[in-house]
C-alpha cells in the first residue's frame, strides 16, 4: 500500500513540471481523435515505444550511472518469444509477454553477474559484445527463422485483442500508451525506493556506497533486471506491431545505442529525461529521413545532421536537455 | 591426416597474417587510450577513411596502391588532430558518458559523410604491383602477396611506433602524460599538445592499416564497426595502453577468427559427417567478442597491461 501511494506521489516536483506533464498526458490521450497523417501516427507510436525503452535504460544507465549499450539483445528476446509462441503454439500476446520478460530477466541475471564486475568503458564495450554474440546466435538458429527472421501470420478476425492484431493503428497506440503510463508510474516509485536511492549513491561514489553497507554488485544487477523487463515488454509489443522481425532489426547495435542516446539526450537520471529525448529524436529522425531520403544524392544527410546534434550535446551539455532546464532554473532562483 | 595438416597450416598462416594487420588497427586505439583514457568509438571509421584515402590515390592519380600508404598515414594524422581539437577536447571536460556518446556521434558523422560522398557500393583496388599475385609455400599452401606485404609492413609500422614511444623524447613525453598528466604539466610538458599528438599518431597508424587492408578487403562506408569491435577486443587482450601487447594480441585475435577453419580441419580428420563442416563460420566474430568478455572479467589488465 505504501509503495502504491509512493508510486502516485509526484509532490516533490515543481508545479510547472506537473502542469506540463498533465497537458502532455491529455494531448497523448486525445491525439488519435485529432486530424493526423498515418505517418504522424506511426511516429507517435515509435515515440511511445522509445520512451518506454528509455525509461528502462534510465534505471540502470541514468540512476545507476552504468552505461549499458546492449539493450537490443533483450528487445530481441522479448520480440522473438512473442513471435515464436504465436507462430508455433498459437499462444496470445498476453501469455507470451510475461514469459518473454521472464526469459529476458533470467538471461540478464546470468550475464549481469560477470558483467557488473566491470566498470566504465569496459562495461559499456562488454555489453555490446554480449549483445552481438546473442545476435550471431539468433541469426544462425533455424528454429527461430535464422537471419531472415520471422513473419507472424495475420489472423482471420480483426481486431484481435488477445493476439494484438489490429487493422487500425490507434488500437496499437492505446496499448503502448498504457505501457507508457504503467512504466512512468513504476519509475516514479523506483526513483523514491530503497533500490533507487542505493543506485544514486553508487553513481556518485561507489566506494562510499560500499562502505555504507550497500551491496553495490547486487543492486546493479537488480536495476539491470528492471531495465531488461521494460525493454523486453516493448520488444514483445514490437513483434505484434511490426508482424515481421529479423535480428538486424531488433538486435542491432544501432538500436541499443539509440535507446541509450534518447535517455542521454533528454537527461539521464531524471524522470522526464527519456520522454523528452524520445519526443525530440524520434520525430527528428523520422521526418529528416523522409525529407532527405526522397531526394537522390542526399543519402546520409539526415544522419549527418543527427550526429552533429549528438556531438554538440555530448560536448557542451552532457547532462542533456533536462540539464539545460535545471541550469536555467538555478540561475533564476539565484 | 595430410588434409588435416594442410588445412590447419592454411588456417594458421591466414590467421597470423591477418593478425598482424588487426594488431596495427588496435595499435592506434591503444595509443589514444593509453595517453588519455578515452575510448574512441569512431576508430573503425578512421580505418575506413584510411582505406578510402588509399583507394582514391590508386584510382584518381593512377598510382600503385602501395603509394596510398603514406597518403593514408598523412590523412589519418590530420583527421586525428582535427577530431581532437574539434570535438574530443570538449568531451574531456564532461563525464565518461559524454565521451562514449561524443565519439559515437563522430562515428555516425564520418560514416555518413563517406556515404554521401562515396556512395554505398563496396569498392576495391583491382590492379597494382601486388594485387592478385601469390606464391606457393609448400604443397597446397598459397600465400597472397598482398597479405604477406600487409603483414610485413605492419611489423615495420609496429617497430617504428615502438621506437617513437620508447626511444624518442616525444615518446617519453607521451608516456609521462599517460602516467600522470598533472605531474607532466609541472615538468613543462605541454600535455594538451601531447594529447593531440596521441590522436594524430593513433589516426596515422590506423590510416596505414586501412591502406594495407585495402589490398584485399573491399571498402564501403559501413566497414568500420566490425573493426572497431575487433580493435576493442585486441586492445583488451593485449592490455590497454601496451604496444607490444597489441602486436601479440592481434596475432591471437587473428587465430581466434580462424577457429572455424580449424574446426573444419578437425572435422575432416575425424570424419565430416559427425562434426559438420562449416558449422562455425557464422560465429567467427563471436569468438573475438567472447574473448573480450572473458578477458575483461577474469584478467582486466589484459595479457601485458600495465594500466587499469
């Protein structure tokens, strides 16, 4: 009960934050009713997916300060569990979702144990290595389709809420919106919980945290598992939303980095950071790609602009956009 | 039995020759890392630009690809210096996360600039003094001259870098900066310039590696990532910051990548039916990643490392 009360307790945020948050929430609820193109709808769904990915990354990467660049392997585990169970055994999404999350979390414990003996750069590169090994395994495993991936067959009746197959995109939109709010509420509890406090202490000074009696190794593994559960859940959703999954799509290094990047850009270690990051990067990437991709001879220009922004953020405000906001606030209150 | 020995000998020579080039690729990374504790995700992209520099000297000026070597070294040096003053200098002020993402942004940037200018098609050199020639070393073991030359020139480059780092005043200043930047500054060493020099030297070595690699590996804008990962694994194996470590670890990584070919040799020896021939070829890079993971977990100093 106490935990539930804490989860809905946003009282330590300034009032302006809450007003903006409520306005954004209302906008997200009514968005499908507003006139929009199908491209905008797809962009919004992607924005919500990446927000949840980013929230997951934020637990270990933001609050815990451990830069994890291997999240795509868990997206892959979630997506493949859902797809395989649906194709082979005709099991609905809501059954395969918890199974996929459990499998991913189990795997995260197995590799998390040795992984968290490393720190800093070494940890980041090791997460990439594990992710790429798992991708190689998935690409050569014929039971799950190998490098060509899997295609989920369409069902006779649509809309199908058990198998999450819809003809209209707004059904998907509301499903992922529900994930988004559950994730946000959970994260609001997480940041005030014991483990959240421990992580922040570890991020500031690991030796100090250990001297205070925090089992830093175990705390990091737990936070890593939480992040994994978030990411695997969205991976399962991704399988149903796209119908078509292949290792290059759901397990590439680019996806891992994109997840981390959005949280970083928005502001790692703050509740709103990943959402802000996704709200900026996803539309920018999609629309820049659509504008420049159509023009011949300009391939890559969208990513050049995109990477310039990444470099500028990393060089001048590593705390991200939320860092800029807090800096402005501090200068006002002084 | 003969078939087994032959296959093994082939796998091992191929592995060792490739390994020398991998070592040279890793050398650039380890110099940069050793001096300033920063991991350069764009390292493979430096290699890609070195390869394109070699390619352009060969095609535009009609020179032999071997002349691409000094050109690529100069281009790599300039690129390293430019990246240091344009980006890395600012990244050093921020936390470790900023360095990771800054160099990752650099990687995306260089890759897409190459895509915009050169196009996505893989390109390779088709003519030249060495291309396509080979000589026979014993029955059935054929060594391509390009790979032999690449291996030999890598060794030379290693020797040169070792001489620079250990026997010259600049090398000593670089080592001093690596050991303790603040103390080095008190001794009158311009550490800022040493940092930029480390980036220049790192870029020059990896540029040379690119020009050597070009003789037998087609270049395209996405070629870099694989080599970045291989270089990370090599550097971790050899110990971050160690030159001789990079050379030995490069050879080990070259052998690791040829594990699938050795497996084929064993399966021929025992009988191809029970052990599938060609089973492991899809995993050839996984062995390198796994080696990185294991060495980092069990011996973080690497095999020859002096700095952790």
